[in-house]
C-alpha cells in the first residue's frame, strides 16, 4: 500500500506525457473477478493516479474520504 501512496504523490508537472499509458488502450475483462480486474488495470496503467487520455495528462485525486481501492472498485463495477 505504500507503493500506492508514492504513486499518488507523483508530480504531474514532472511527468513525460509520452511515457504515460493512454487509458484508451487499457482493456480489462469485465467477466473476471473484481480482484483480477483491479490487478489487470494497475498492471496495465502502472500509476492509476497519473495517466493520459489521448494528448491530455490526467492526475486523479479523491476528496470524498474514500481510499483508492474503494474508488477503483466503483469505477470497475460501473464499466
């Protein structure tokens, strides 16, 4: 979990957009278990807090008190 805290603190201004994963290229099997989908997503994206969509760099931050696993679960179940 310390790794996720480190990833969460990544500096968007210091990143190279060309090195970030384009979220449009991420594919997760919707029939796989939730744990498997989560693992697959993180394995493909690398940093789930910092990625790109086309040419737009995205930095994800949560302010509603939920932790990353809760938010990711919500996103995966919605997809």
